[in-house]
């Protein structure tokens, strides 16, 4: 039996550090939270090589006293918790006293700090958690933490680090979340010498959303405000038309802490029920404020998951606040055109005034304002000339009687005379009716020649001669290839109806065609034709999805996507495969990133399959799309031949309905 012994303190520190410090983004998160707890008004984060070689976090907070500088790097050393009762109402971002000890244990760390009341500060250097040097130093008020060579002494963790671009994107995402959680703090982020983020720190959440998420997302959001039982919620939620393909833009904050809450997510999406497209998810930046004792933040090492005392109250507060914002959304009310009084606007008789409005007025349902845009008023319709009378061209008007003398010719008959005066009514444009679709009749097995053409004797012919032969009726031409099924139609422009003997099949044309594309691409060895874009597509995906795409740039290039980092979390797409519509480039890449995050990260073959799934889906015919009979028959033939059974995502492509089941429904049996 193995002997039980206590671990060496250094080994125990490395194990504990692995729970807190997972990657450079974890280091940045912990150091920024300490800076905010110290009362900082401005925080600057600088990284190099994705944070693996350098992380520098500078703040203007209260600083650390000289006598506490070394104590701060001991395990379970903190200034935020004094007794067990403090854990019942935690009001700070940090409270365990493990972050600095964990970071120092796996890096080379330098501390430079000075309280406001002291003339000199303290400079401290640590390596692997051990103090190397300490001295007085001149420095500005606040604290600067410099972390170098992260995980230099833990190769087991170092080999799992990703590329610099991916780690840098994860750090940027962490900085964005903290910048949104505290709009009163000005946050600056510098990556490899280039500034990528700067928030104003004016205390306005809208300013932080605009600076962090960008203008397009900020303008596509509604203000949300509501109160519940002992809690309130503020923030923003996206318009139903601005929902995204993933949940990456759903950001929830509880008492200033960014959290992942299934309750708040469910309440948000329930509020959008029947108001958004299927497969789209709303975005939000919601700040929930409640009593400190009503939420427990000490349930996860990263403190990103919390537990509420009453999940129902949280759900109701978020749900009704978002629902009220959507119901009062002024942008969904059609603005009314108000004609101003003649005394204010002078419009000449041959001009038409156009009216415009700003985006803010449009959202608030305001009135349109007059602008100086004029165009000639269309001229009044003139009567048809004698050359165009009765031709049906142009707007018709009664002919004008000419007073000129008429030639001396015999008068026609009265009927003809009246006919010469009357002008025929304008004829409507001919309506072109679509050709009737010919549905092939059910194919039966041909009978033997003796049965189809029985021998006829002369006597029999004489008897049958007087019989009347029925008139021939129009029979649609039989299909070129005889098959024991026929396409009977289409339901909702989504499901193909196929009749086969005594049963009917409903085929999901999108799912079946998606599988056909996937099998074709995979069997032939996908080598796409790359189509360069005339104007590169620039978009900003959610931080985690962006990191996944940057991590798999060679794989994307293999499948025809030319993507590069444009800075600030923005990606530039220069080319897409020919199977993908250029307008779907952003949605396709975001969907690929979401799949890579869940299944394709570790297995290269699995990652390739995920890309093929997405490409096949985007290239397949869509539900609700109008297709010709040839396309429908091709999809139906693939399903009925057994080549297509399930879509690449595992959904069935067809369901069967027998004749006996129908007769039972109609009470015929």
C-alpha cells in the first residue's frame, strides 16, 4: 500500500496555481480586478506575444504599504475578508487571497507600488514565488505588476498554450468584459505596441458599450431598465432584427462582476420569443444589482459562476425588463408623415418635398423633418393623340374633338359613325400564365405483350367493328426513366411530398441536400475554388469565436477562406470558397468558430468535418426557397435510393406516412 505524505509546499503552490491561472487571460483578469478593488480610475494593460512573454498592468489606485508588499504574495493573504461572516456578503471582485501567490509561482514577477501619502515606493522582484530582491524606488501613485515568462517552470501547462494570436484574443476578451463591468474606470489595452482599446471612464454604460463593442452593435441595441423584488436590472438588449448567430454577445454582470448565468440567459431569450428569427440569438449587456447576501460568488475557482438565493426573482426581473423594452421599441412603429403648414415650408408647384429623419428619431417614433431635397413634380397626364388612340399605351384620356373642316365624303352608316367616335377602353396588359406542371402518372409494371395485345379473330373483329371508339384524351408523357415513385408536390416550400405505392414521404429538402453536398465534398477531397472579394469583408466576431478563428487560420486557408487579424478583435476576409456566397462570409465563419470551440479544437480530422458541415449547409438549398421540379426530383431520388438517410448534424431527412395511417385518421377503417 503506498505511503501517504504531505506534498512539498512548492508543488502544492503549482497545483493551486493551475486552478486560478489557466492562461494569460486569467492573469490579466485577476490583476485588473485587484486594481479596481484598489479604487483605480484608470487601468492600462499591455501584453507581448499573447501575454506569454510580458504582461504589464498599471493602475492609479491606493497602492500597497511597504510592510505588506511581501505578504501580498503569500497564499490566502488578502485585505478584503476578515472573518467568516464577510463571506456572506462579498462586495469586492477578489476575496480569496490566491491570485498573486498563484501568478508569482509560475512566472517571473516585478512589483512597483506607492501609496499616495508616501514619497517613495517599493520595488519587489519574485521568481517562482520566491523573493529575489527588494528596494525603495521612485514611482507614480498606484501599482504596476509586470509578469514575464509565464509558465516557464511548468512545462506541463506550457505545452497546452495556443498561438500568440489566439492567446492575445483571449486576453482582449477578458479586458473587454472588465471594461464593460465598470464603465467608471478608463481601460486602455495595448498589444505588441499597438493600442486596441480605450474606454472614456465617464461612468456611462452606453459609452463603454460603444467603445468596446463598436458603433454597429451599440446602435442596434435598446435601453433596458426594470426593477424586481429587492433587485434591479439596467443595460441594453439588441433589436430583434440585430440578433446574431451565436450567444457570444450575451454579457451579464451581477454587482459589477461578469458572470455566466443560465437563468439570466433563459430569461433573455424567453423575452424574445416569437420576435426573432429561428436560429438567431439576442445580444445584451445587462447589469443586475441585488443585495450582496442574495448571491453567492464563492462557487467556482474563476468566480464566473454564481448562485442566486432566488432564481425565480432573477428570471422575472430580467424577463419583464427586456420584454418591456421590446414592446416599447419605437423603431418598430412606422413613423407618420406629417405635412407642415404652408406658412413654414414654401414648395413651388413643380417641386416635391422629401422628408428625412435621424436614426435616433426613428427609434423614438418621432416625426419626420423637412430637408432641402426637391425634385420636379411629374407633369399632368396629357390626352392621347389621334396616333395613340386605342393602342393602350400611356394614360388614357378622352379624345379632343378637332374643329378643322372634314373632307366631303359620304357619311357612313350610323353604327359605323358611332364606332368612329368612340374610343375603345384601354386593354390590360396580357397576363402570362405559367405553364402547367405535368405530374407523371404512377408507373406500373408493363404487362406481357400477349395480355396487352390479345389475338383478334375476323369474326370477333366483325362483331366489335360497330363499337364506338372513345375520343382520345390528353395524357402526360411518361418520364424518361421509369421509377416506382413520383413527386406529388411540395409543402411550405420546405418539404417534398413523394408518393410511393401505399405510402407517402415528406423529405426535408435542405437537410437532404446538405447531406448530399457533405458526402460529395468529403469523398472527392475538398479542393475549393477560391473567389477573392472585390472589397474585403471586415467584421468583429465575439472574442472567443475570434480566437478560435485566429488559432485555425491554416485550416481555414485550406478550405478557401483567406482571413487575417485586422486588430482590435476585428477580422478581415479577403477570399471565400466558391461554394459560399460572399454575403454569407461573416455568418459562415462565426458558425465555423462556434463548432470549432465545441468539437473541432483537439482533433484535426474533426475540425475538417466541422468546416465541411458548415460549407455544405451554406451551399444547400434553403427551406422556403422556390425550386424547380428537376431539383426536387434529384433530392428525392437521393433519399429514396438510400444514399441519404441523415443530415450531417444527425437530423432525419424524411418521415413516412402510410395509407393505412391516413385512413385511420379519416375513420375509414
